[in-house]
């Protein structure tokens, strides 16, 4: 555009010289149009800007890794003037990565019409993808001036969910059954007589003391009570969305971290194990503790984590939890992190009220982490190798 | 802005982990039925062809058959517009057209050459204000005929190029290069075209720029995609759907024509007058440009710079000598002078005094020199007896009462910072501001008057002696005596060097004669008249030469500046203090009955040619006496001097007068046998006077005819286009390749459905079929699904479609198009038929 402005100024200069050197009125008319025409173009742009609405819409709120994210920019031009050259400037980034990239498109805008420009993005890793339409720059017919139109909704966010890997871990007996609890499984029965899970017809082999006599009398056939299965909340996951500053591929590491959390959480929920997830909210700088009962809680947890940022310095969750003085008893505490520093291991090992301690460490390269604490089980998880690495993990 | 490279890389490694897919689509809510594309192309081409040709013709006012040329232009325009608007395969028609053109131009070659010569002669005469024929054209040849022939054949080429570079490959630069010279040829020489045609041409250029900006031609590539992708940048390609170049161009043309017409109307309403200051700058710049010389670039640039910025009468401290090769008078009025009575002599109006001669300029005396004589000037100030008044009180006999005249001076705009003061002015009401010992100034610069002591009375008003003469004889003598020392100290200086020595040697007979000053001055006057010739074009003084030395000893030609400078220097050599003065003269010949007003005073327009330079000589007991050294001026009148401009102006006015007397030239639409007679008698009309207003051009009939012609052309084009497109469409259904027929038929049916508002919008085929079945009443149940099935098989598999499938689709297409057509309103029907060419 600078080149065009220079050319235009040259034309104005020659018009002025022409006006001075030529007496005829024609020279004045040429000078007038050389000066006035850009004003007309600028006025056109102002009119178009006043009569144009721009909006950024995303068809998806949630998307899977690698799948298409459809973005739509709607432009409603109510004026009579079309714009041949409009530049869309869209920026996008993943909050985990925090590197902003741009895409631009030069499009025409029709007069008195509404049009849509559809783009498609995809994210290789999970996270919260923020797509922002900074502005649309419209240019006049001579490309001398440009004006920006700010959209109504400049930013949309899409959650790219991590993959959930079915893991072949083992659920330890110490936390599975026959522990007293007030919470019962809604999907399977057990032996806790304090609550009835279901009533079925009598089948051979059922215990006599489970016959529901009143119902049997009414139904005129024996009906048997099925007792409930108490669910214990005896697993704690200390989740640190953190990796070392020396990490080469932070986004891939964080992606694996999230997938590991999701996979373990799903595994526990599927196996009826209520568990607790503690995580550090970078934005509020506070420790968050959420109890996961079902899948909805998992998604809610993911959403909350995606709304925060990752951090590099140290495992804040571990430190804050250790300092919180929590007295809740857990059979198993799992520290899930990508931050490897032996200095913090003692903090983990000092956590009381936990029968078992495990460290799940996401590592970029296959390396053996030196674990000086014999009471902490360490499992190294390579990037993208969640299922393989958790194959024989005992929760 | 975004440079397109030749590499066709699709995606570079992204900075972050999010990738942008190649998919980008543009869709609109309401498909616009009329895109203005063809209208804008036709209109732009029309503006370019007719604007350029008629601009050229209107500048030089050729004699030719207007209607004939107009007719041929229309034919050529229609031919090329149709040829270039049709699909590219029709471009082959250029070959027979060119062959016909070549054959015809061969046949009419002689007439073409004669026409060229006539046109050239006309241009030459117009530019040079002469009647000389550059090419000798036989008088038996009809000028109108051959000029028309030449214009017709030349217009063919021009129309072809303009239409091609507007319609086929829009290119502003080539169009500009083709059309601008036609306008510039006249503009450069000071001739403008008829405004309407000039406006058309300017609008054409603007439309081309807009079209080029909107066509995305710089992003063209071989693929059919709508966008070109370079990394994460998507650029619209020339074949993008929903282009807006048509309407944009129409708006651009509308804006430009509106501004042009509005400007013209406003100029006429306010009776715009070109400011005199601009004219002055123009005159100065033209002179400076004409004096430009490679040998003296610094001086040339300085002259150009000062011509733009310099106030010509701002009392500079230095007047440069010998910078211009000639003096050009424009016959402008620089001063208006009202004189109460005829003084019977030339009145000198003084403006600038130069005291120090440097060899190339006259400068003022430095302030330090005045400071050295501060006691003298303090005394002058104390007694209010200034050197500027010495002449008045020493040279005039004061009687009581005495007669005075009055002069009122009204300078033009360019002298708004200067005063011009006549000699023997009386300081009435103490309003004079005495500038050192040189000039007098007044507070009022716009209009001021003086009382002058009448030398040759008795006439004029009567004034009293006591009102003016306020100094006694002793002080008067004392002041004059002290001032005389200052004069001899400062007004005798000469530059050192051989130049002055040579001059002294050459004129030593004058200096060594021991004659009284009057005789010496007279001898100098005679010597100058004898040794040098008065000329307004003496040439520039070479850079390293002394001005006076070069004038007197080598060049021997000059005007008042030369003579005054030479006289002043020679007088100094003779021991007489002198100084160089510039201003204006009002010759006694101007005091004639033509300038006399009702109250017996004289109102004289002092022209630029009366700008003059003379000398003041200091004589003890008298004061600064004006002395004339320029030959021809000493009798008190200014000689008549004819410059190049006045000569030209005379010739032009004589020519114009001749033209007014003869019959106007016949720009005849009917070639008759008596054309040759008419040519010989009205030859004087070729003198290049353009009629100011053409009644035909202004008539409403012309406008209506033009509009009707455009409508007729549009209708013909639409009809012709429909026939071609229908034939092409139906051929697409009946080719030998049934698969292709099926695909074309499907495309045809979807276009009709889109016309009814059922659009695909990136749906899958089967989804679209379901959508059509649920929303369209023109297709029977499952019909669309069957059609889609056929299309998928034809397009995506190795299945060869059968004739039954093609016939089925053809019958569906026919039925749908007629059903849709019958249900539409009249305007929609016309659109279907003539806009979209569905049936």
C-alpha cells in the first residue's frame, strides 16, 4: 500500500505542476479529481464499515484431536458498495502452547448481501484452541486506504479433547471391595446389606436369607434382594500440569499428561472407583480438589484444567497439597506429572494418610529416572505411549 | 502486498501445532442475479475508445466526416466487444478481421497516407500557430475524405487494443500507454480537449485501475480452485465465484464522472478566475525552465526554486545580473496609476536601489558601513532632512504657493509587499518611512498616493511652502556636506580585478578628459549607445564573467539592466558616485486621450514591459539625480519593443481575425462534389481555432441518440449471446460421451434448482438429493435420487451411462425447466431466458 500511496502522491504532484503550467480549466479539473477522488474512496470505506457486521462462529465447541474444527466468518454488508479486497486476519493458538499463528485471506465482499467464509483447522494435540478474528481490513477500489472492521464476537474457543486410552491396569483389592462406605455403585451389586441394589426373581443358588418375603407373597413367587456394592474413594491423583523448562516438546508432553489423567480417571470410573483429583489452578494460584464420581465429572474436570495454563517452574499441586494438611485417608496416591526433580520426591514421600505412593512421570525420551525413595513406585510414560506404559500398573 | 512466488508449496511447517487445512470456501446468502460484470466491461471499453479518440479529435479540430467516423467506431466497438466477450475460442475471428483490415488498408493506402499528412499538418499548425504545411498535400485531394480515412483505420487498431486489454486481459498500464499520448500531445502544447471527452478518458483510467485491483489477476494459476494458497495466506483467484469487480467498476466510474461534472458545474457557477499569483508562478517557472542549462545546474535549480517561492518585489538585498538569456513580457498589468494631470514627461517610480556592484549582482550597502557614519545619519534623523529629499529641495524652486500633482498607485498582487515611489514626492502628513539613504516606504502597500512637486507647472493643486520645508539653510548645508563623505566612501566602489581595468582602458578617453560631470555623463551615454545594441534577448552572461565587462567588450547587446549597470560603473570610474535603481516608468505617451478619465485625470495600466532599470548619480548640491543610460529612453518615452510573445500573439490574433471573416469550415457529413472548392476557399479555417461550443454536442438529441444506441447494442448483445449459449448448452447434452452428458445435465438441473432457491451449499450428493425432494415441488418422488445415482456412476465409476439414462435425465431437465419457467413472474422469466439462458 505504501507503494500505491507513493504513486498517488506523485500523481498529485504532477497534477499540481500541470495546474500551474496550464492555464486551461481542464488542468484545474484534473487537480480537483486527483485530490477529491481519494476522499470519495475514504467516505465509501466509512460507509461500508458502518453498515457491515462481522462475526466469528465455530460450529464445534468440542473437537477430538486431529479432527476438523470448522470456523465460519460471517460478513453482512448492508451498504450498496462492494469491496473487492478485504483481508481477514485470523489468529489461533493452543493455550497449552501459547504460540500464536496467523492465517489471512483476501476475499471480495458483496454489496447488500451476507456471506460466509469457512475455514478448517485441526489440532494435533489436546488443549483449548482459541481462534480470534482480530479484524477485517477493507480496502478501497484504488487500494489507497484501508479501514478495520472489528467483529462482534472476536474470539471463539474450542476444547480439543485428549484421547482416552483403554489401559490394562489392575485395580488393587485394597481399594475395591468390602470396604464400608456410604456411597454405593449404581451399576453393580455387592454384598452390603445396608442398601438394596435390586430385586430379582429367585434363581437357583441364591441365598435364602436374601428372599424378600413380602414381595414374594405378593408376586406369588420367590423374589430375592440384591445388595449394594459400596464404592470407596480411596485414590488420589495429584495432577501437576507441569513439565521441565528444559523440555523440548512441551505441548506433546502436556498432551500425554492429559491423556494419562483422562485414561486413568476413566478406568477408575468404569471400575466403580470414586477418586479424587487435586490440581493447581495457575490463574487463581490455588489448589483445586475435585471428586470424580462419573464421566460427567471427568469432563468437567478437563474443562476446568483446559481453562487454566500450564506452568514450568515446579510441581505446585504436590507442594500445595502437601502443605494443605489434608487428613483424608487414601489407599493410593498417584502423582502425575512431567516434571522430574528428585528434590521434590521427599515432599511426595512425606504425604501421610496414603497407603501407597506412585509417581507417573511423562518423559520425552526413554530414560530411567533415579528414584531414591523406595516407597514410591515410579512408572515412566513415554510421549504417546500411555497404554503401553500403564499396562501392568496397579492402582 | 502479498507477493506471489513461483513455488507452489502448499503448507509450510506451522509455528504451532494447529494446522490450517486447504479447505476454504466462500458462500453467499443471496445469489446476486445480475453481477454487472459485462456491463462494466462494455462501459469501460466504451469510455476508453470514445473518450480517447474524441479527446484527440476535439483538441485539434480536424476536418472530417463526423457521422461517418462515429458510425465506423460503433461498428468496430460492437465487433470487438462481442468477439472478446464470447468464449476464448471465438478469438480466432481476429484472424479474418485482421486480414480484411489489411486488405482494405492496402486498397486505401494512398488516402490513408494523405490523411496522415493532413492530420500531421493540422497538429503542426495548431501547435506552432502557423499556416505552414509540413507535408505538401495536393489541393485536389479532399482533406475531409482522407482525414476520415486515416482516423477510421487508426481507430480500428485503437479500439481493438483497448477492447482486448479491457475485456480479455484487463491491464491499466497498457491502456494508459495507448491513450495518454493522444491527450498529452495537446496538453503539452497548451490545448485541452472538450471536457466531456476528457472526463470520459479520465473515468476510463480510473475504471481500469479499479478493475485491475478487483480481478486478482496477479494470483492466477492453472487450477480451477477459487483460492491460491501460499503458506497460511489465501488469495482470491481470478475465477473466484461472487466477484465484485463489475459493480466496483460501475461505482468507480460513477464517482469519477460525478466529481468531474460537479467540479465543472461549480467552476461555472462561481465564475472561477485563475488566481493571478498562480499565473505569476507559471510565468516565472516557465522562464526559469527555459533558461535551464546543464552548464549551470546550480544556478538553474536556484532560478527554478526562486520562481516558485520568490516574491518578485520584496525588496531583496541583491539583484542578480545576467541570469536570463532574454526578457519576456506577458503584457500583464503590474500597476494601475492614477495621475491628476498630464506631467508631459515620463514618471519614474522607484522600488529598489543597489549600491554595491559585485560583478554579477547589485547589492545593498552593508549595515556596518552605515554604522561607521552613524553621526551623519543621526543628524539626518534629527533634522528630518533625508538624502531621498535632497533632489526635491535642491532641484526645485519652491515658490509659495507651489503647484503639486497627485499620483495614486495600485499595485497588482505580485507587488503586495512593495512601494513604488515617484521622484519629487512630498512627505505629506509625515507618512514616509525613509529606508537608509536609498528608498521610501509606506505602511500601506495595497493602494497609496503621493503629492508630487510639479516641475513644469502651472497646473495641479496648490500647496503651501511651510507645510513641507522645515529645515534651515545652515543645517541643510551641514547635513549635505557630511553625507557627501559617506557617498564618496561607498558609492564609488568597484570590484577588483582585470575586468575593471580592461573597461577603464577601453573608456579611458572619457575618464581622462577632465570634463564636468554633466558632459562626462553625456559622453558615457553616447559611448554606450554607440558600443552596444538594445536587445531583449542578449543571452546569459557566462558564469565566470563580469556582467558589465562582458556586455561592453564582448556581447554588446542588452536591455536596460545592462545599460544602467554599465553606465553606473563607467560613471564611478569617472569619479561620479552612482547607484543602480529599478522600478517602473510611466511613459509620457501613456498620457493620451484613451487613458483620460472624466475628471481630466489619467488612469494608466502600467504593463510589465515598463519595468525598468536606471541610474541615480550623486551631484553635490543636488542630490541623487535619476539618469537614463538606456538608448531610446532619454527623451522621456519608452521605445516600442516587440518580443517573441507579442509577435506570436499578433500572428494569432491576425489569424483569428482572418478566420472570423471567412466561412466556418464544413465538418460536413455529406461528401459532395464541391468539396474541393470548399477546401480551397475555406483553407484559412485550418488555422487551428476550435469553436468554443458545438451545438450538436450540447443537444439533448445527441444524448438521447447515444442512450438509444447503447440500449440497442445491449439488446443485440443479449440476443446474440443467448443463441450462442443455448447452442453450447444443448451440445453439452448430446455429445458422444454419455457420462459427460449426464454430468452436464445434472449441472443444468442444479442450476435451475439454484435459481428457485434450492442451493447445494457443500452438501453431499445424497444429502442434497434428500434436501431437494423435501423442498422442491418440481421433481417427482425419488427422481432426484435416481439422477444423483446416475451422476455418481457416471462420474466416479467405470460405468458407461446408457442412452436411456441420458434420455431420462434430458426429459426430467426439460420438464423441470418449463415447469419452473411457467411459474415465474415476467421479470424472472426474462432472466431465465436472457440472463441465465436456461431455455
